[in-house]
């Protein structure tokens, strides 16, 4: 009887072990094979911080800690997501125009530094300046000043959006004045805030018409954009500014790589601006940084499209190896069978959807930076990391699972990390991108290895992780975001497969 019981127990152990092996996914990481450099993860201050920046200090400090903080709580879990870039919206002055601006929603207007007498008011945009300084105080080093519309004092119709969708709202004779304005902004930030803007983005989403006036904006044809860039470059060189120009903030990444029937003079922008044979070539300008920037809107569904559009970006990077690609704006605008842009979601559905986009942008298109759209939202849309009351002086705020999901990347993949090779079964298949396990790995400058695992399935998965070529690296920390956890430090059991909970985003830190 004892012998029979012994064999039954051995059989059960064998079955359990076999089941564990069968259900686990083997992932091989090769640190020696490096891909792109990851410079930063960021978000934009538009438009909400102009109001929230004037809230009580205790509240806006707490918000800044969530966005930029690098500290840990008593459980060893991060208190914030450690963004390493911050995008400052250089306003056109529609806020000062009030209702006459034509922009109905006052929370989508923006203050401006340039005044009607062409002097400057550097106390303008004070709420945004507070968050700019708060980011710097918490360790952020990369700052982007981006422009939706040139100042209303310079535009064709004296508004922050155009009357004519077929050309820029800035007349060519004002290109130099616009360049001087941008140079003055750069110099003021350096002089008064001790902040050197790393980049200026002078043309935001030039493909769109912007004539509805729902916010500040201007279309730009490729030839207009190139001429204006040359004017800005000339002034920046004369002023000996270190700040570089970020081109071209395409409204959707397809405009970077392909000819488009509608507004074909605003598409194929990598070739237009960086091919030496192009009449719009600006790649040799001193102030133009060797990168192209685009937004991931309208390219995330179906999964076949998500993959194909990002493969086109990777192909362009192969053709132009001196360039980088930065994904500089995204929030959920799409309406598809998985998700809809309208209706804010503080839970995991949006967090998982966006995590797939982040993973794809980093691993398929080889993005060297990833920036969310607005950090703070007062709207009923899936557009914020933190949601705030639409209140100008004081209000309440609430975080989202998306905030912490982005933190699984931003907090631990630090500036100048290298993405490294990951291999596992069906890694880039359409089905795995849609429903499977998304694994990417990065090597920080301190030689630690950061692995991010997005489990889109409902069930837990056992993960056998192998750092190829060495046994020196050990899993030291693991941080999980799911329905009940926010970037929580969880226990790692040595010599056992990692358990990746269903519907979760996880970051595992390996050290020697």
C-alpha cells in the first residue's frame, strides 16, 4: 500500500512538473545584441496645467510627484512614474483673445508670451511654468517646446487657427519674425528659469486642416515647412542657441513614410526633408536634429495595420541610418471593436491597449522616445494620465491605471538605455500582438537589464527567462500593474519561473 501511494505521489509530481513546463513560455534575452537608444518617456502640459499650475501647492506638488517622482514608498514601490521628458506648449495667445479667439472651450485656448505691441510678457503661462520647474526639480532633463500655432500677432487672420486649410496660417514674410519669437522663448527660459529647451517643435501635426477652431493649430505644406525651418535655423545660428529643431510632428505616422492622396504635399516627409535630392531637403541644417517625429494616432487597429505601419518606419530607419524616430504624441482617439476614445477609463482596458502601442512603437518601429499626449485631462476621453476637475483655482484629481502602466516603462528604462534582443515563440505574430504576451528588454547605463512584460491574456503565464551567454544576471525586483496593483513591488521566488498575472503589465529588473 505504501509502495502504491509512493508511485501515485511521484506521478502527481511528474504531472505537475510537466504541466508547469508545458504552460511556461521560454524567453531568451541577448544583451550583446543592441538596437536603438531610448532617450526618454514624456508627456505634454497642454492645456490643463495653465489652470492646475495655479492650484494649491500641496495638490500640484502631489501631481508632480506622480508624474516625475523617483522616490519609493515603504514597500519598495515607486511613488511616481519618473517621466524623463516634458513637453511645454508654447501658446499662440488665444486665451488673451477670450471669446473673440473663436475657440469656444476656454480650456483649449493658450496664453502667449508675445503681446499686441510685439513686446514680451514672460509672466504669461505661469501655471505651465510652474510644472516646467517642478519637472526639473524632480530630475527631468529633456524639455520640448512645441507650437500648435504661431502667435496670433503674426498669423494671416490674427487667430490661432486658419481660415484657409490649404496653406499655413503664417505668411512667408513673417517666417523670420516667427523664428525670432522662438529664439526669444528659448533665451528667456535659459535666462529666467535656468532651463535649456532641448528641442523646439515649430510645426505640430501639419497635415490637419485646423479650420474648425476647436484648438490652436495650423496646417503646413512641405515646402512651407522647409522654408520656415530654414528661417528658424538662420536665427538660431545667429543667436548661437544649443536648442535643436524637431521635425515634423506628423499627425499620423503614415505621413512620414508614404505618399497620401489627400494633401500629398504634406506626406512622405522623411524623403521630403532628409533625402539630399529633395527640393525640401533640410537635413544639413545645423539646428535640425537627426530625427523625424510622428504621432501614433489612427494606426493602432487592426493589428495588421499596427504592425505594417511600424515596419514602414523601421524600413525608413534602415534607409537613413543616421536618423532616429521619436513617437511624440498619442492618446486613444480610435473607435474600434476593442476600444473607443470617448469616455474616460481609469482601469486596465485602456492601460493594456496603450501598453501594446508602446511595445509596438519601441520594438517594431524602433522609436527612441515615447510621449503621451496630455498628462492632465479634464475631459471625458481616454486622453489623460491623471484626471482633474475642470476648475481654475482648486479641485480634485485622480490617477489612472494608464499612468502606472506607462510607469512600467518610464520609471525603469532610464535615459540612454539600449533596447536589446528578445526572442520567444510567435514574438511578432499578429495573434501574439493582439492577444498574447508582449516582452521587451533594455540595458541601462548602470548595466542593469529591464524587462517589460505585458500579459494581455486573462490567465497567468509562467515565464522562463534566460539571459543568454551568462548566468550572472539574477532577477532582483519585479513591479506589477494590474486591476489591484499600481507598479507594486512584488516578491520574486528564486529558481522558479516568474508568474505573470493575467491582464497585467510587469517590469523585472535583472542585475549581476
